[in-house]
C-alpha cells in the first residue's frame, strides 16, 4: 500500500483540478509532483521511484491510456490511477484491460482518490 511520504505523480491539464489534487495529496502527507501533460511528465525521463501516477484520460496530445503504455514501455512499474470526466460505457473495463490500477469518474470525492492512491502497491515494493 502507498504510504504518506511517498511520491505521487499527477498528470492533469486542468489547472484548477491539478492544484486541487496536489493540495489533497499533500495534505494527506504524499509528496506530489504535478504536470500539465503526459509529455511534460515524460520529458524528464522515467521516474522509477514514484509510488503511483494519477492521470487524466483526456489530455492535450498523449492520453492517459497512452501514457500508461509509454511508461510501461520505459520499464516504469508505478501503478496508474485513471481519472476522467468522459466516462463512457466500457471505458472502465478498457482501462482495467490496459493495466490501470484504478478508475475514477469526475466528479469524485477526495476521499475516493485518497483511498485509490493508498490502496495501490507502489512500484518500489514490486
């Protein structure tokens, strides 16, 4: 399980939502690093020490599911929690099939995100 103090990467293009997630995770004791796009997160090279990634599905450029495939190709094992305002039939199943650890439809409760982050097994323990 992910514990306070571990690093969580957040990829969210909506500034307000990104700041809200950063504040929520920070208040819960997680070290949070946030990015406005998948490409911005990948620009610094793979972060193999992150406990997990929280990513929006619809991002400018690369989608959250594309990001998941890319980090796996780079050897990053951090679980990815997918969040989306574009919940459609079958999307939750598709996300799970492609390896997302969890799926939250917006709007979601802050406690739901904290539970999802806390429930994943960090990559550092695998």
